[in-house]
C-alpha cells in the first residue's frame, strides 16, 4: 500500500466539524469486517453444502458448479448488508478451491471442466465486483452521514472511494482511517482512497491500493 500526501493540512477547524475519533472508528470497524467465514446462519448452510459435495466425485462437482453459474442470478442482486458482501466473497473462494482441485487433477475431463468453470467465474467476478463496491459505498455512506462525513465513489468501475470531513484535516486521522478500512477495500478490489477535509478542497491525500484485478480468481 503506497501513501502519497498531496499537502499537509492545517488543523484549525470549527468545533462542530470535529468528530470524536472513538465514535467514527467504531462506525468504520462495523463497515470493515472481512472475515470470509460467513454469518452463522449462512455458514451452516454453506458448510452443509460443502459436506454433501465431498460425497460426490470431482467431475460431478465441477459440472454442478458450471450449471449453477449458468442458471444462477446476479450474485449482487439481493445484497443489502456487509454480511451479504462477505457471503459473495466466500462463494468466490469456494469456486476457487474447486477450480484448483480440477486443474490439479490427472483426469483430462476434469481439467477441461475446471478451465470452463474458471472462465465463467472470471466473467461473473468482472460483473459482480463493481456492484459490490457500490453496495459497500452505499452502506458506509449511510453510516458515516450522521457524523458529517461525505462519501463518494468514483470511476467507471467504482474503484475509487472518497471521504470528505473536517476530521480529515489531521494526517493522523487519515492514516488511522485508512488502516481500519484497508482490508475490506483490498478484498473488494478498490484501487484508491481519497481524503479531503472540505468539499471545495482541490487537493487531497490519497492511498493507492495494490489490489487484484476483478478478473483474478480469489485465492
């Protein structure tokens, strides 16, 4: 992660713009949990599904997953929470595991099916990740609005997220916020975060995020 400071900013703000760090940090943490072990109620169903899949051969497993993607709906369609985002990321991890298993197989049919599944998963990720980033933006925007933090998402594929608040006149606050958000932004494949201390500011501090491309299969 590379940090580039455009220009240090003076810290002489009116009291109404100051946000208690503890409050803001708690709000940010709620928007940054990235443990891809899914929420308990969803985790049980996924584990049950995985156990049932272990009982069938790899070829059938690959065929079923290919069919599932072909028949499935938009993965981001019904996502309305952070838990929903985590579930989609966990699903892509499951796909990755099956693909790697198939590519490592000595059976030619299984290898070809793994390549076919890989292509379909890549196509799905390219469509889904921009939507997940926008959903995350909407969630965090709603949570931070009450603390006078404005959030914007930028770029044709929603890869840049921008935060504006008097709170970000302090470089220390910017750094701590970036550290809190980094893992989730990385997993959602954002490429940059920007911090401004007021909306009319032409200068801002930004961090480049060395995230994977949307087309790269989740490890």
